[in-house]
C-alpha cells in the first residue's frame, strides 16, 4: 500500500521512542543524484516505511534537534523485502528514510541507504514495538558571503 502525504504531516521525532539514526550532510564534492533504499524484512505484522525527497529541515528550538517537515512523502506498509531507487534533485539533494515497527512483535530488520552507489547507512537490528530506524541526508553547499 502506498500513500502520498502532503505538507502539514510532521514527523513525530520528538517522541521518546527507541531510535537508531544517522544524519548525512556533505560539504565537499557534488550532491548525490540517486538514492537506493533497501529494507530486508519479513515481519509478522507490516512495518511502516516513510521516504521523502521533498521536505524542509526544521530546528526544534526546545531540544536543538533537527526534524523534517514534509512537503511530500511516500508511506509504505511493508511485509516483504523492499528495494527502490529515487532520483534526487541535484540543486537541492535531500533524502529522509524512516522504518518503524508499530506491531507487537520484535522484528529483525536490515535497512540500507546507498547514495550514488555508496553505502551511507547500513543497520541490522531487532526492532521492538515503537522502535524506528531513521536516516536524513541533505547536501550542504558552501556559499560565499559578500558585503
């Protein structure tokens, strides 16, 4: 099942749930143009996979944490392995991936994110109820200031 979510749906990253996450932001070189998301799963109940290339990164003033505010996101309820490649905007390269276990059972999962063929995130873990894995990439282009 695939759903397209529109702006206004905000990730619930501020909840105190078990989480393994990573943030990537490159300042040297070129932005990534392709992202491959691979989730090796075989859960008893569906896992929720959210993928977005169209979001704004927002700083939570109370905690200092970064979280995405989605303009658009694909949401999948997955019950079998998932492997999909996404094109990234070379002028504004960004990717958000979240795999969540909302079921009652502990689920072994293996989540990988590859940017332009390079492994950037590779986690294999057993997720308890309420746990999630998360990856956020945004290409930070150095800008010269003038005055």
